[in-house]
C-alpha cells in the first residue's frame, strides 16, 4: 500500500493549478508560507516515504497534497539519478545546484512530467506562482536530500543512491 500525505484538503490554504501551496520549513525565499521548524512538512514526508513509494507503479490520490507528494517523489528520483555518479558531497552539491538552475515547467508546458495530474493554469500569474512554488520546494528538497544521500564524512550513502535505478510510476528519467 502506498503512503499518502498526512496533509488534508484545507480551504484556508492557497492553491495554484489545483495544488495546495503547503507551508515549508524553509529559509529559501518564495511563495510558500513558513512552517514551524519542529513540525513535519511535505518535504519531510516526501523524503521519508520515498524509498517505499518509489516501488509503486500506481498511486491513488486521496487529497490534493498527494499530487505534490507524487511530484516530489519524482523529483527526488531525478535528483538521485544526478547524484549517482558523484563520489563526494562537493560533487553532489554541484550536481544538485545545476539541477536547481534548470527551468521548471508548469502544467501545459512541454517537459512537465505529469500531464493531467495538475489543472492547467487559468492565468499567467497563477502559472508564475506555481512555477515559483515548485522552484522553492525543489530547492528545499535538494538541500535536505543531500543530508540523507551523503554521510557526515562526505561519502555517498549507498542505501539511498541505490534507489536512483528505480523508475517511479514507470516513468523513464532522461
């Protein structure tokens, strides 16, 4: 059974493209609300559930936060694929920074991995809000992923990088 997000649909949370803009424990500037440092956010959930969820080919969506969990699981898979050849934390950091500099597509644009999962943006402002949120959440996920993918001495953690070979939901990573 796939692990779902503990965040439930809340009318008070701002949405863009049908995706909730959930709070993050982040120091990175962006549209996401700031969460308390001692609480669990969606990035914590995505990293915690990644190694179990990556084995599933189907993912039934129980809340709109599950859509974000699917997106983050796919992003973690891409990031691990980039880290696969990096032998030190410094090389891994450089690879992750280069991944962060790539253009972030939104629904309706070529390169978006899940057509139909998120609603198309109704306005250009909604598209930019969603793009900025995805950029912020990807940067935050990248930083936290480095701390689990590499040990404190800077060597790769094989128990994490082994998952770079997995295909999430049968999607081939370029």
